[in-house]
């Protein structure tokens, strides 16, 4: 077990290092293109376009890799879904955001759902800004899909298969913790986050794992992942974003658990009714 787990972690470290060197390769490639075509790389439009192209190439490659691995290990059943499941996930996310908004209002915490800041920013946008914003949204959908496929499904289930534990609960707990430790570590060479930020990523990773394992719907985790990465929010100075994030985590978990409690109650009621 330890040997297999060590090999898996080593493969993962090699994968993260490959991503790190890929960054350098792409940086030098773009520098070469700028030099060849005599383009000023300090131009904001050029920098934005380059970042978008780089990020799109990266995320498309990662998504292709994730789907390839899912097929190789027969995990594709976890990404199959129905229209009903997607609607349920959207409804859950909407309810979570609505409840979070009211909690923030009640406790007078800065409300990120107020449209004032968005209106002020969007008012000064030109066509290029709109194109960039839409492109970023599409990009963050790709990020959510590729990361959830790679971590919440592939890595989690591989670790779970390797761990030879009698207790199924312990196996799930250790698999989730190890998966999200690796998930947070993978962000360091890419973004150079500090320890505090990596811990936040670890906690949100556990939350995404909870959403997937509790609901059986990977796209619920993808939607919430997209929301947490929502690019437009990063352009706004949010003084209490961490409070909003924590409240959203708590409310969404309470909603899911309440749903299953009510469901169990009505199932028991229905079974008693049938027996009588």
C-alpha cells in the first residue's frame, strides 16, 4: 500500500513539475513570437491576449488529459449526467447564493451581490473588455471541469483504491484529505500562493469533494468551483470576501444535509404508509 501510494505521489509531483516547466516553455515561446513580429510585450492588450491564449491552451490540454485518464481507468461513469441532475445542481447553487445574500444582509457584512460595483466597472468597459470577460468565464468553466475531473474523481478514486483500510469511512476521509493536500500543493508552482492561501485552497477542495461524494454529481462541484473562481469578482475590492466564502460553505452544506434529512423522513413515512 505504502509503495503504491508513494509511486502515485511521485507521478503527481512529476506532473506538477511538468506544468511548472511548461509555464517557462510557453513564456519563452511568446517572447520569441513578440521578438519575431516586433510586438511590444508591455502593451496591455498584447499581455491580456497572450494570457488568455496561454490559459486556454493549458486548460484544453488538461481537460483532454483528464478525459483520457478517466477513460483509461474506467471512471467515465462519474462524469455522465442527466439534464435533471444539471437543473438540480443549478437550483442548489442558486439557493445557496440567495441564502448567503440574506445572511450577509442580516449581519451587515459587505454584500458582494450588490450590483453597484459591477455597474461601475462595466460602465467603463469597451468591446474588448466584454470579450475578455466572456473569455474568462469560458476559461473558468474549463478550469472547473479539468480540475474536478483530475482531482475529485481520478486522484481521489486512485488513492481510495490504494488505501487498504477496513473502515470505509476512514478510507474516504484519508482519500479526501490526501487528494486535497495534493490539490493545494499543485497550485503553488503555478500561482506562488502563500501558506494561508494554500490552506484556503485545501479547505475549498475538501468542500468540493464533499459536494461530489454527497450528491454523486460532479457537476455540482464544478459549478461551485466555477463560482469560487469567478473572474469578475477578482476585479472588485471585496473587504469581507472570506466571510462570504465561509458562510456560503456552511449554508450549502446545511442545505444538502437538510435535503437528505427531509428525503429520509418522507421515505420512512411512505414505507410506513405502504405497510399499513
